[in-house]
C-alpha cells in the first residue's frame, strides 16, 4: 500500500531572504538557463496556445453588489500557472491580489504567493512568499537582455522611474554590464528619487556618478541603456513618450513598463526584441485592437503594428534567438534596440524552485501537513 501522507514546506519572506531570493547574480544566471529551456519549447503556460500570462479577475466601476470590489488603479486578482521542463521540471502557479490603495496601508501594491507542485500528482511541494521572488526575477530578465543586447562596455544607465522595478533592473545590469559607472535618474517625486539614490549608494558604492535630471530627454542623452520603470497609467496618451532624437545611436531601451515611441521609428528603424513571441500573441488575441491600449508593454505595440501591416512577423525578434546566435542583436551598430519584458510564470517557477532547493539544503522553513490519508479519493 502506498504512503498517502502529503507534507509541504512553507517559506515566509524572512525564510526566502535567508535562502537567497535577493541574490541577483544567481537570479540572472537562473533566468538565462530558463530562456534556454524556453527556446526548446519544453514548457506550458495557460491558454489555448500555452503562452498566456495568466487569468485575471477585474471589477466593474459600479459593482451591482454591495460587497463586490470596485474598479480602481491596479485592482485585480490574478493566477499565473505554468509547467517548466528542462533542468527545472516543475509545475506551479503565482497568485496575487493587487490594489494601488494598499500603499495607504503601508503595504505593497501587490501581495504575491507562489505554489510549486509535483508535476505528476499535483501535490503541493512548497508555498512561498513571492513579492521578493517576483521583483528579482522581473529585474533579472532585463539583465539577461542587456548581456546580449546592450552596447559592449556600456557605461551610462538612464533610470526612468526610480522604483522597485528599476532597483532590481539596475542590480542585474551591474552583473551583466560591469563597466557601468554612471546613473542618471528621472523621477516624479523627491521621496522615490532619494530612496533610489540611498539604495544605490548602499548597495553599489562604486558608483560615483549618480545624478538627478529634470527631464526624460536629459536622462536619455548619452545613455547606453535606458531603463523604463514607471507606473502604468490608463490611456495610451499617458504612457511615457521617448523621442528618437533623445536616444544614443546603438543604445538599448529596456522596457518592462509602459512606454511609447513614434510608430514610424519603431516600425522602420528600431530593433524589436521580446522574450517570448507567443506571450504577446496571446495578449493580442485576448484584447480588442489596439491591445496596446490595455497592455502598455512596447512588445504589444509590435503586434498592433503588425496588425496594421506596418511590420512583418520576421521583424519581431525573440531574445532566445539572439542568445542562441540565430539572429544578431542588431542589424547595424547604430541601430536602437527595444527589449520588451512582459513577465511570465515560468520565470517565477525557475527562480522559485532554485530558492526552494536552497531552503531545503539549509533546513529553512516550516513543514505543513496536508493530510496523512485523504478523507475522500
């Protein structure tokens, strides 16, 4: 008779930190390995094409029931399930609720958990606090992109939006582009700017050139990497706009957040890179054209331009193909590259499993029991 007992591990945020969730160098290496698996096709996410970002619950502006949440900035619940093969060979899901009003309660906008499951039985293996996990894997992906797409010996980074997303992005750039010595910061509020400067000096005291600028134009001029990390405003007209003339020839624009540029520039002169074609194809299918009005990631704009006949499928490059040497990072040295970063649950699974295995080896966490014998089967 088989053993029916199921135990699983619980890791709170302190446990995750002890197990190395904030080790950005290791996270970048993990994301690079994840992209190698992704490029083989050994993965599945949600949706009919197996590439969906996830399933999202949103709310009406005028709820018909008294207890139903009312729509507001970033108010949603979301489930992001996936399976990732290769060396990871794990199933699981990230789950979170989001509400911009959380900040009034001194809470993060989103509160996230990740569950990893046995791929055969579906039994839980570990339930982990995932705010840091998600933040670091999100920042690590731009670092992988910079390794393959940024100009050699990049020195200057423009930080547009000095929040968590750009903190972790900068941490990954430091690892993959070690010649960086100058940071230019454009933010909206002094509090977030000062916090970013303090964080930078504390974690990277080697940076002597950290300056605050008054405009995105000043930030972009002479920057080898332009890192977009602003909040997500409603309406395309409110997305931060970058002018072509501001951008240094050959620079990399790393875009894990909303942004827009001139369509002719994007269609005819820029290199258009994203991390997974199917992810954006799913967004384009799920939302009414123009999908960019709903999902302000620049890669979604690629698909709107393809819908308009302004570009073709072969004009959109996957990061994995650059990594594998199938296509060059740019067609000429002075071509500006846009790297769109949308985020995928396979990234959470990859870094989640890595941290979980470290926690097991260190004896970290609390073991919880699901059952000894299931009451029904």
